[in-house]
C-alpha cells in the first residue's frame, strides 16, 4: 500500500493535532459539521482513489467502516464518491441527509438502543439546511 498523502491525514483547522481523537470539534453546528465532513470526505476520497489505482482494484472491492465520528466520516466519504463502492458501515454514528450525496452504496448503520448518551431519536436521520 502507499503512504497516505499529508492532506488526508492532517487535522482539520481548529483541532489539536496532538489529540487526534476526533475528526471534527463536537461543538460544531449541523451546517458546520456538514462542511467539515464534506472537506474530510474529499480528502479521503482522493486517498482512496490513489490506493485503488495503485492496487489495481475497483470500487466494488472497497468497503468503508467507521465508529462514532468516524462512522459519519465513512458515510459521507462513501456517499460522495463519483462511483459507488461495495458498502459502508457506520457504528454508533449520526447520519445527516444531504443533497451532496452522489452515491448510494449498500449501508449498515449500527447503534444500541440502551445507549445512555444518545437516544434512538438522536440517531434519526437529519437534513442539513
């Protein structure tokens, strides 16, 4: 495999690079979160395309999975690709519906109903204005 390009691994503006425990600040508004996710997805899609080309695989060989914020990143990345990948999995994450989604890969979203931090309602699909 190829090393990831710096633009795919550099922390977004405003994040402490030493922390590296979050993809974006949890204090963002839904619109800001959408913008951050779109930026991260663009960078990751460039990385995925490079790896795909270097390995000689196709989109149908690619699956993306993420947990928590990484789940939102996985879903945004998979759903904003030019061509559909094999599947995407988001675990304990939030999905915000957006007109920016250009692909609709098979998706599995997993969360626990007994979660005390987020209720089932918190995990419902939201639309970004």
